C-alpha cells in the first residue's frame, strides 16, 4: 500500500465516522430537540406503543428461521425452542420468564440433540 492509498483510506474512514455521528445526532435532535416539548398526537402514540413489542420478534425471527449453526438450514431444535418460548409468553404474560425459558430450552435441546 502506498502512502496516498493509506491516506485515502483514512480520509474515507473519518468521513464515514463523522457522517454517521452527524446523522445520529440529527435523528436524535429531531425527536428530542424539535418535538420533545410538544404533545404527540393520540394516533401516533397508539402506533408507537407497539414499537417495543415488534423489536424482539424482529431480532429473533431470522435466528429461528435461518440459524447460523446450521448455515441457514431450518432446524427443528430452534423451532421447538421458539415454540416453547412463545407458549410461555402467551400463558404467563411475562417477558423475562419467556426469554429465560427460550434460552434454557435452546441450550438444553442443543446439548441433548445438537
């Protein structure tokens, strides 16, 4: 690598870092600085209520459908752990209990059958 290539790589890296920092600040400022002291409309608050509920399934679903340990092939162990976690969540209405059950059931099934 020559000196100019290395300088270009560093320049590009710092431009990306600064751009991401400015973008992150602008996104946060839009909600906190511009809208922070105003009341949100009822329809928006009603929709924002479901944001937290959607985050965990959105993070977990790809790990169940395309598990990394099997190189993306469907795994009965992952589906069984997800089904057990879902059942515990529905019947207990306790998120932490469901998450602990899911982790323990996945580890147990992996130990027994994986």
